[in-house]
């Protein structure tokens, strides 16, 4: 959720939480004004029953959103790159080109388009390090899409290849 809000407050305290979440404590503004701005942006904001727990409701169902990560193609080997390139050139014949897409600078892997995407990547010959990257990102962040891009950032803790 992106929310733009201009407030005049006596004090604002922001606390970083896990998974990119923040807790904001604002003194000196009317709570109804804050709730109205959030509601004007298509969300519902309710005050939690217990202190410290804020409930924000999103009108979109979770199944309508896709979770993805972009990272550098340096996380795959040159052989992996060649395999993904070959697959993305295939015509629609029920093969893999419907979930592995070439972008011009890398690839988009639609992991949610396959029941067992890591096993499919193994079947087509992707390296163990590349499969480990996909497995870890799926388990840790629940991604549906992986965008491997030459201009993407290198993720810490994963193997990199200089090709």
C-alpha cells in the first residue's frame, strides 16, 4: 500500500518492523482525519482492539496480487542463461515458453504457472545454485514471479557468477 499524507503533528515516531512493515506513532493530529485519508485511498483503517495491533483492510483479494522479486542475472550461470534463452524462443506448443519469458535484459519466471516450478527448472537443466535461489525466494518471501535482470541488484547470501 502506498499512502501519501501531509500532516501537522506535534511528534511522529516511526519504528521499523519485519518484512518491510513500519509502526507509526503520531501525536497531535485528529485520528478521524487520518482514517479519512486512508479510506479516500481505497483502504479501510480500523483501530485495533488491543494496543499495538493496527488493522488495515485492502479491498483487493490476496489472490489478485502477485508477489515478486527482481535480482541480477549474475545469480545464474551462463549455461542457465543459454537454457532460459532457448526455452523463451520456443513457440507455443505446450512447452515452457508460457512461464519463462525473455525481457531483452533477462528473464521473467512465472513460478505460479507451474505446480512444481523448481522440479521443472531441474528437468530443463538449470544449475543447482539457480534452483537454490528460486527455492529460497519461494520459501522465504512466497514469490510468484522472479525477474532476473542484467541491471538488477545482487542479493546477499546467494552464489554469483561472472560471465
